[in-house]
C-alpha cells in the first residue's frame, strides 16, 4: 500500500504518522485480459442463452402434457424417457447456474458484502464467479459501476477514478484475479504514490475557484479497496489529516439513500460530500458552474444535499480544533457506556478487570512498604490468566512425567521448584492480576456466537476489535452484518455487537472452533480494554517508538497470543526478538533469525493458503472456520517483526500483506521512524507507556511486558519444563517436620479430607470461614504468601488495604505466639507472610513421612521404611479440603496440589505394596493399593500393581473380577493399551472372562 504525500509536496509539516493506507493503482489491461474477457462473455452467452435455446428448439418440453396417473408406472421405459429426464436435470442445472451468475453479478456491481451462497452450487458458483470476474475486470470494471444496477451510466462524467484505500475489509465478489492483481500491484503503488499525489495537486490547481462550493460523490469500491475520508482529503486538500474538516462539514446530514454520516470510518458509495472551498481535483463537482457535467439525477441529489448544510465553507476549519477530541475514528471506536443501572448490575457480578484493578489500586500504599509487585502484570488480567494457566499445565505435565518415569517407588521431582527473587514476584503478580473468569467468559461468548451463526447458516463477520467494558463485551465489525443472534444485541450502531455479562455467564461450552483467535490485548482507555484482531487488519500494523519501548509491546503481544484461552491452534512467528520466549508455548511460537527467512516462509504459505481457499470455495478463512473442517484448518499465522525492514523488504512485505487478512495472516512490524510502506494502521509507543494511534482515535495505557519481567516469566516456565535435565539429587519438600514424639506441633490442621484444626479456638462465627481459608492458603505455601496474593485469593473482586490489614491482624492474634514469645504468623524480609514451624498440617506430615521413608532413615532400614509408609497411608482420609464451603477456595484452581496429592498418595501405596511383595505378602500389598486407589482412582500404575499382586495370589476368579471391574470403569473409552497388554500377559482369556462376568 502506498505512502501518503510527503510534507514537501503538500507544504505542510509532518503530522501524526497514523493514516489510512494508500490505494493500489489499477493495473493496465493487457491484450490477454481482453481476450479472457471476450471468451468469458462468449462462455456466459452460451451457458445462459445457448443452452436453454438449444433445449427448447432441439428437444422441446420434457415434462408430460397430461395429469399424472398410475398407468405411467406400467409404461415401457424408452430412450425418450431417459432423454426427457436428462433434459429436466439440465434445465435445473441451467437455472442454478443462472442464479449463481445473478448473485455474483450483483455482488460484483455493488462491491458490498459477500455474495450470497446458492444452495448446492459450489462448483457452479465458483465457475460463475470466475467468468464474471474476468468479464468485469476489463472495460466496465467493478470500479466503474455505481452502487446499484439501477444507477448504471450515472457516474460523474470525465471522472478520473480516485484511488481507493483498504480502510475497510469488505470482501467483494471478484476473487480469483483480484487476489493476484492486488498483490502484484502493491510494489508499483509504493513507488508511484508520491508522483501521483503531486500530479493531482498540479493538475487541479487551475480547475476550481477557492470560493466555489464543491461536492464529491463517493466512488464504488474497486474489488476489496474502498474510498475513505483520508484518501479524499489527501487527493483534494493535499493532506489526509484534513479528513476531519470534511467529516465536520457533512456529519449527520441526510444522504441520498436516507442514511447519515455518523462515523469517519463509514462512508458509502453514492453519498455526496460537501468539500472545503480550497479543495482541488478533477473528480469534484462545483455547483452550479459545473452542474452540466453530471446527469440530472446527480444534479438533483447534489442540490438537495446542498440545502441540508449551513453553507459556511469555513465550518470545517473552525471545527478542526474540536476534532482533536472527537471520538469518531477511522477504524476503531470506543463503545458507548451502558446506562447506570446496567453498569451497577455489571459491577456486582464482575470478577474481571474492574475487580483486579480495584485490588491493585487498593494496595498502592502497600507498595511503599515493600509489598510492591510488577505493575505491568497486575494491570494485564487476560495476559496474567493465560500465563498462569499455561504455567499450571506445564507443572502438571512435569509431575505426571516424573511419576511415569519413577523407578522403585522413588520420584524424580516431588515438588515444582519454589521461585525466588524476581521470579517469585512475577508469580505473585500473576496470581493477583489474573482474571481466569474473564478469559472463560470471552472464550465461551465468542464460540457461542460462532455456533449460533453456523446454525443460522450465516458467515462470521469480520471483527476488527473487541472491547471489554464494565463487564460487557463489544465487538466492532468491519461493516454492518445485520442483527446478531441472541443473546447478542446491536450496540451503538450497526457495526457494534454487544453481549452483556449476565448473558455471557449463561453460555455453556460448545464444540466449535475459536472464531477470532487473533484477538490480543493492546491496553486500556478509560474503563475499556481493547483487544485488536491482528488477523483481520487489512494490511500491516506498524509500531514506532524506541527499541526498548517497542520490545515491551512485542513481548506482551507474543506472550498473550501464545498462552491465551480463547484460541485453538495458531502459529506465531517471531523475527528479531523473542528467541527466549519460545518456552512459553513451543507448539505455537517459532523464532526466525532474519527477514530473509521470513520472506521465504511467508511467500510459500501465502501461495498455499490462496490455493487452499480457492479449492475449498471459501472467500476467507472465516467462512472456512464455520465449515466441517473447522477444527483442522484455517488456523491463523501471526507474524511479529521487531526489526525494521529495509526498503526492498518493506515493499515485499506490503505485497504479501495486501491480501493477508482474507488468508488469516497478520503482521505487526516495528519501525524506528514510523513511516512504513503498506501500513494500514500505525501506532506509536511512548516512553510514558502510552500507545497512540491518532487517526484511529486511540490513546491507550499500553499493555507491556518489560524485559526484566519477561525474563522472570520465562524462568518460571523453564524451571517447570518436564524435559529439563535434573542436575542434582531429587528435590525434597519445601518444608519437613519433626515426625518424632518430640516434634508434636502447637497447631495441627487436617487438610487431607475434611478440614479440621487442633490447638486453636474456633473464631467468631461470621469470620470463621474466612480465617480458615486464609490459614489453609498459608499452610499450602510454606515459602510465604504475599499480602496482595492473600487478599486477591480471599476477595477476588477486590478489597481495600485496610480490610486486608485487619484480616492479617486478626489471623495473627488467632494463631497466637509460641512459648518463647515468637508470633506464629510473621513477615519475612520480602514482606511475605509465613507460618512458624509449630503450625503444621497433615499434608506436611505426609510429605515428611514419605521423604524419610524413601530418602532418609528408611533407605537403610526395612522396618523403619514399612512403619513410615504405613503411617503415611493412614493419614489419607479423602481429597484435599473435602466438604469445603461452596463459593470459596476459588484460588485452588491456580494450584497444582490437586495433581500433587493423588500422585503422592499413589507413590506411597506403590512403595508400601513393593515393601510387602518383597516378603510375598500379597494380601497386605492388595490392601495398601486399594487404600491408595481411594484417593487416586485414576492412577494407572496402581491398577497395574493391583493386577500383579492379585495374580500372585493364584486366584484366577478374583483376577477375572478385577479385570471386569477395570473394564466397567473404563467406559466407552476402553482400557489403556498398556493395561490391555498387562491383562494379555496375566490373564490371556480376560476378554471372554469379562463377557461371561458381564
């Protein structure tokens, strides 16, 4: 896409770098194009006229002339019967093809919206589309038609076709040749743009008088490229930034079609625009001097429109200062706030962004006391939730791999490493800032929308951005797409679809592909969080600013895309940065060393996607995501290029990005100067953390991931990597207790099973659940809990600092002091709350017993090992914190104790079983394994050992009953392969035995 006119050519000083991208100029028609058009015309003539003519003259009416009767079924089937049947089929095929041609012709001429699908006409509609495209792209192209068939021939005489900007992604009906044309002409547009703009200004200098009233008629789109106010201002006023003058002159004035200009981004073909007095250009109409140049209908439209204005040509200039604060934007618009009543309802049910910000702001004073946490992650709830969820999955994976690789009952890693320093601060910031409920609501809402549209056989609309505002979700569409399916509602205009939080909470999970996986948080404005859909941007998104500031934005975007919860499959290519980010999501993130490798990769993928879309008959990846192959195809590919490309590479990149949004490819490119060829949207990150996009009307508090926090996040993931090689001995639990008689604790809490506390009086009735929950959190984190983590766990919607501090004081008073006067609840050097060693849980004892049995005194003493393992298994009374109150302990979703405890119990059962089998005590081994299965019923290792122990008894009937029980538990999924193999070895007839037992 072309650059805007330089300041030297316009005489104006450089302004904001943001602007609507310049057009791709029309390619000159070659002799081959005219030959293709001729043959397309002949083919259409033959298929539309020749086929029915031949059928009518050569065969005649194929249907029976009389009323159907039963005697027909007894007549002899002749050749004529087959011919008549075939003729009827051909007539139906001709009618279907004719309908396809009409649909494609209408879409091509209007240039608005996707062509309607003719039922069952996939190949026929594709052929019709190609023939119509070949015919209309030469001579009477789609750009030379006015918005409707009824207005053919009424365009302005002598008009030079104004360039059309790709400011909106409105797919037209001309697909095949346009795709190649737009990509091949991008380089020429970049090279010729400055000269074209200068020639426009020079040629128009003597064609108009400065004090005449001038009007401009919006031109129809040329393929996928659409006229825009920026383009019009740049051509006729010499500076695209003056688009606001045109907007103010025409705002809210009724157009010929009855609609009004209400947003600077939404202008329609056929509308009339009054222009400032100094406008120049051959495609302007000056009234009344040049009225004879246009048709009478257009004259009347312009005259009627002129009467709706005030006639003050300085109106635009006078309002230019006001326009700086105008929220009407070229592409992205701030959603209107809901009424106060709805706002309060949304606040009451909202756990997400507002609650997290409240929690952060309420503890700002604590930052001065050493309680500070990385603010960038505290203010990024969706990013924090994604990172926290991915980290939890990584740690669970490491636990399971460690369990499966255990030898002789000893585990390679009982506990995940306890982070320290910056990594500990970042983990706390993730716990405080994360909004997993908001992520879940966003994911269910988008998938629910896709499922509803699929049920109605409607395509997914192109979404430029999503705003999360006061608990509601607003989708900003590239163009109006009709009424949304319930419970979605129309927002402030036809390009906004809105879903209230109360309605979103009623959504359930649906089995459909993620419709908009390219959404990524950029920052906040007022009370709204903006997620830009990188996949749908009609071109490149450029980001200027210092290298360090850009790095924070790129790292944040990459980390959220890699770990967010509203995407399925995705490829994220990082160039010029991010090699150390790949541990966050090795299956999604890939790093390329240089731009040359990127160009080679993207050229091949662009060709492949174009071919795949054409073969599938889809207009874009959005239509493919709602089809039968939705879960396996059309995953987005997002390219994050931090290094500024050279001039030649920039041109090549612009060519690739010309059709990228249709193919599901997005580009975010860094630039030092802010002047990047082919950039559709330009943004700038300032040293104050502001993300600016003046043309889009955006000034966001940017979401960043600074280098120091980026390294700490990566450290958390690297330490939890299941493939990481262990350099030292097996890790011990973070807290070991004295399991002798002399080590009796002062306070003992039972967490494994029903929650009980021994050694403390019960707190006041109303405060008891809160105090118990706070103590449980501290007991599960012997390394210490940050006060802000504690408050966010107990009050997910936020709490003030004084309430948090009051709880800590009550907790300290409740726990009391040891005999030496030391408080049992204290703060360490980092400000984290820690418990004294005299406060112990049964989980601490359980870990200590197993550690002592397998790595301590039990290693060299068989008797000690057996006693310790038996004592440990006796402590297991059920799942963790059984019978806990509903609505509390939500923070457990962030913990991995739910995976650790069953594995620990299984390890204890396996070790005790091995201890008994060494002495051929099979019944004792079976008893230990059965007890462990009560808390870890899904552990395959326990079932295998139980099968072996039962087999060692020599009781085949008992083994058959156990096999039947296993099969019944497996359900429709069937037994795991390793279990089947073990049964084949121990009980070859188990399949028939299970059938007999059933």
